[in-house]
C-alpha cells in the first residue's frame, strides 16, 4: 500500500512538472513576441508605418521565429500569437498558433525571420481564424509585405487586408513560400489559460484572459 502511494505521488509530481514546463514555453513565447514588436517598431526602415497601422488594426499576429529553408524542397515553420482588438480599443489575450508550409521549386538556403502581421480588416482576421489564409490570393485578400527588401510605402499598398513586417537573418534564394497553414495550438492555449479554450473564446469573448500578456498589449497600444 505504501509503495502504491509513493508511486501515485511520483506520477502526480511528474504531471505537474510537465504542465509547468508547458506554461514556461508559452510564457517565453509571449515574452519573445514583446521583443519582436519592440525591435520591429524601432527599426528605422519602417518609420511610423507599423505604429500608424497598429492604431487602426483589427488584429495582429506576432511570429518571433519563422524559419524557412530547404534545398529544392522548401519548408517554413513557426509559432506565433494572435491578438484581436475589441470595439473598446483594447487588445485580447494571445491565442497561440502554428505556421507551416512547404513547396517545391528552385530554392536553397536558410532564413530565420521575426514577423508581425498587422490585420486591418474583418475578412483578414476571419481568414486567419478559420484557416482560409492558406488559400492565399484565392481567399481574396490583399497582403502587403513591408521589409525584407520591400519598400515601406503605405500609399502604394493602401487598402491591404494584411501588412506583413519582417526582419530576417540569413540567406534564402528562390520564390517566397506561399500557402501557409495557420492552425491553432490548442494544447498551448490550454496550458497557458487552463481548461480547453477555443481561439474564439480568447480573441472575441475575452474569457479566459491572462495578466501575463499585459506587457505585450501595452507595447501594441503605444
């Protein structure tokens, strides 16, 4: 009986430790998202463009590490956080998403980028939440890329549904990878908030929420 009790206690401690590690992963991701937003907003190449767009945005997705690479076969992968802005102008808590894509073509190299996708329309937000963004141009969305060699010019790209800011390290030759799947990381959302919240619960119902994201919300509101 005593051995059974000891074994049960060890199992409970193991489960608790695993959950703590998961929470740490999510907390670290939110912290990295803060650093990414701060760094890209301070980049002189972007000027006030990101600040102006964030003030009018419907939502924002921050991907601190979007890795692209390959030889003939290409792939990209990253984890990011999506926050929606309510009618009161306040940002929601972060919902965790994964980004993944692959393609075939002439490409070689490796690139690690930090990206901020400023979502300006309800259609753009719905496309991300419903995973319709994977259709790319077929979804009827206008996406303007700012950075990575693109010129920060909101006049030229006026009216875009999504503005993609990126700052990359490394070399990646060939076509940009399209058709990215943007899927919710349900296990990460559950680990961060507890329970089993959907992205809609987090983004639109604002229940649950987390004070751990206050710093990220603050930097997005500046």
